[in-house]
């Protein structure tokens, strides 16, 4: 099942399927290590549209809510 990053629950992981955004946004998240084909695990999120903390490889990064909505994840449930 493919969902955006904001819909993934903390502790769930999956594979980045697609990044829907312009050139600048795509470059920005790829610089954080979030690329299509990479395994990503959601660590935490804030209740009201706050940043989403994820782990990619051995690095934790925080991604803003608007950007997280444009990152599609193939969830393993």
C-alpha cells in the first residue's frame, strides 16, 4: 500500500516510492538521504502538522509536514 509519509505510524517502515515535488524540493530531501528505493522508518511526528522525524540508513532527520505529504512510501504491513 502506498501512502504519504504523514500517514505512516511511528515505528512503521517502508520503501520510498516517489517524491512529488519540484526540482528544489526533490534536491532538498535527497540531500537528507531520502531517495526513491531507500528504506525509511518513521520515528515520531507531532499531533498538529509538525515535523515528521524519520530514520534513513543510520541517520535521523526531521522533515516538515508539507514536504512529508509529498513523499510517497510503500508501507510494509
